[in-house]
C-alpha cells in the first residue's frame, strides 16, 4: 500500500472513530437521563425573599426590546426587585428602550436605563458594569433581548437559593417561533435535547453544567468567588459557570420551569450564533480544562467536563470525514478491500443512530409531541451543513482568546426582517455540494450502492446550506 493511501485511510478512520465516540457519549447522556430520578422542586415557604436585580443586556435589537422590557416590568416578586436595562446599542433600540423604561417607571417599577461610554467587554462587560452599580443585591437574573420571562418566573426559581451553597439556577428555554420554518423546528429540537437531556443528566449525575447566558439567576457571592464576568472567551456564561463550580458552588437545573425565547429565523443568524458558541467553548476548554483535570474532582465529573467542553470538535471531525470519504472509498476499491465498507456502515449506524435517539429523547423529556419524519430527516443534514462554519470556529478557538461578540438578530413580533450584516457567501459549502453531487453520480454509475448513504448525507447537508445561504445573500442584496 502506498504511504499516501495508508495515511489517508488512517486519518479517515481516526476521525470517524472519534466522531462515533462523541456520538455514543450522547447515548450515555440519554441513559443517565432515563436512569436518574429528578429531586422534588423546592417548595418550602421562603423565610425571606432575597433582593433581586434583573439584568437585560441588549445591543441593537429594536424589534424585541419593547417586548423584553414590558415582560421584565411585569415580573411578580414579593422581595426587593430592581431592573437594569444594560443598553450598549448604537441604533434606534436606545430610544425605544428609554420610552418603555419611562412608562414602567411611571407605574412604580424600579427600573434603570444604563448606558456605557463603550462596548468594552461586550455582554460580560455590561453585566459586570451593572453589578457594580447601586445596592449590592444578592441575586442577579439575566434575560437576553429575545426572551420573554413569564410573570411568575422569579417566584418559581428563587426558592432554590434557600440552600446557601447554590450559586446558580437555570431554567429551560422554550420557543416562541418553533413552527415558523424547517430551520426553527430543527433549532428547537437541538435546544430541547441540550436542556432536557444534557443539562438534566449532568445535573442529576452531579456533574458540571452551565448557565446558558440567559434564563437563569446567579448569586452575587458565586460570581465574585469565581472571579467575576470575563470577556476572555466568547462564551462568558460557560467560562464563569465552570469557574464557579470549581469554587464549590452548586448549580440547579429546573427542567419544568420554562422561559420562552425567539429562535434565529435566518440560517446566517443561526450559523453566526453557533460559530460564537463553538469558538467560545473551545476557548473555555483551553482556559479551564487543564485546571479541572488537575483537581481532586471525581473521575466521572472530569470526563463529563472534557466531553462537554470539547464537544464542538465533532464538527471539525465531520469536515475531515467529508473531505476524505470519497478518497477512502476509491483507495479501498483500488486495493480490493472494498469489503471494509461494512466497517463504515457499522460506524455510520452507531453514530447517526445515537444522535437521532438523543434528539428523539430530547423531545420526549421536553414534553413535546413525537418528532415528525420530515423534521427528523432534517436534523442530521442541518448539523452537517453548519460543520464548515463550526470547524472554523473550533480552529479559531484553539488559537485565539476573546474576539468580537456578535449578537444574533431577532425578528420579534414585527414583520420586519432582523437587522444584520451582509450574509456570507457559502462558498465552501457550495464546493462540497458540487463535489458530493459528482461523487453521487460516479458511485451510481459504478453500482457502488453501499457508499450512497454516506454521500447522500453530506450532499443534503452541504447542498441545503449552500442553497439557503445563497438565497439569503440575494434577499439581502435586494433589500
């Protein structure tokens, strides 16, 4: 065998094998979620309701800012409550926010419209700035611009802080526009599995899980013990979460407490959001994982943290498998070892089957109806379609700290398109779609039927990403 062939097959099977390990880990989370009993929710009467500051960090979100402020101003709470609109906007958002703040204040709501001289530190900087203002409240609830907290949310979450060792309480995200399109349906499926399976399983097993940037409440002491908010990564929420838990603070996940939010309505917005999360998670892994692995934490906590913080590496592995799939098939056919496609099929079934079951169980634990076939068929291709963008994010996160925090624009209840920068041209996805189209035609002509499922998965993923991206780019140019 030629050395190039050997190296190609070795890299291909190494990447595919690691991808299967990450996929089977999701099966492990499904098993944990089904096996472990959730503790009863805190329902003891509160002796004292601690003071709460509701922080609303916003940047250029004119379509949703009024809805957010109105929902926050309507929150019910028997203790001391104040609201901070942490507004770093440079557009009409600020004038809209000022009007809604004034209206709320006229009704007796304790609410402040906080403006900074610069956007230093982005969201982390805004949250830290808000903490430094005014009275030292005990708890801080955070809601992003696209969230609509229900009136009783604080009443349902704050009792968990009766345990003085609890540093953060996270609610599950709901979805305001899940049925809007095929894209938002898949996004909802992804998030339901993340919360209802991943976060729940980690919480029940006593492993680390994270504040998700919004829809949660922090204890001031936990933030300060962990060193405060930091903009050294693009996922300041994940970073602070791990530092706080390393400082021995407990986290609580409340799967039955749901705070609805709007999902990104465009593929470009969704991909930018995922890129930020993927890059930030790898930055956090670089920053936190060495310290965590050297700690005295139990082995199962360390291993779960390693999977959690490096999970986005699976996107880089997906791209490697995509690039080497056809060369590997050709090499095996030329060497007369085409029978090894059986290994590929076994690994393919193990990987995709685990992922599909993970999302099916996510819907079940989130109390959703059974997944429709059309939505189930979209789950894997959408993941493949964003693998190029997220693989780039993984590489960036491995060599960079910090970066520009780009918000995900939302449509809100208006009919206006979300304000966003020009969508990128999906050149890499288009090239890969053309490549797999040619591979599909070639394998059909050669009657290599066993190879078609792999090719079809990548073709559908990259093809849909390319078509969707080009359509959005053209629509943007016409506006």
